[in-house]
């Protein structure tokens, strides 16, 4: 838990700085990095050292997107007071959905590492959605 927590702090700081430079690019890269981290963790979960390192990297990549997501939501809401709560609510729905899908994968006898692959799939889908959203935003701002 401590290794993951340190990763969250590092990811949040790095993600905030990256989002300050180019928010949408930072979001796409963070989501893509999370996708790769989860898939790699699925492959290397049997190695204790790799698992500790990947738990840290999962924290970094998982939380690197948070500052950009919050600012993106509040910017599109034109600073509405409750806009940031939409991001937190969506995260909670995602947590519940991910846990449910991961549980289904285990129940389907796909193994205890299968939730990592489910998470990688969800992160990849999120990356695709973010790429589309970023392109649409660029088109509307031109």
C-alpha cells in the first residue's frame, strides 16, 4: 500500500505538471502508460520484484491523469462549482465497474491476473475515447 501510495503522489505531481504544458496530450500519454503498465503487470505478476515496481508504476500512471481530467471537466463546465464532483463520481463508477468486470473474469476461471488485463482493456478504451475527445476539441477551437 505504501509503494502504491508513493506512486499516487508522484503521478499526481508529474501529471499536474504535464497537464500544465499540454493537458490533452498528458491525458492520452498517462492513459496509454496505464494500459501498458497493467498489461505488463499481468505478464510479470509472478515475479515479486517486478510486482513491487509495477505497483509503484501503476500508482504513477493511474494518478498522472487525475489533474488533467479535473481541469478538463471544470474548463468545459466553465468553472461551475460542482463540476469537479462529476469527475469524482465518474471515477467511483469506474472503480465499481472495474471491480465487477475483474470479478467476472476471475469467476470465469481466467485466473487471478485476469483483472489486470481487464483493467488494461478499460484503460485502452479510455485512451481511444480521450484521443477522439482531444481531436474534436482541437477541431472546435480552430
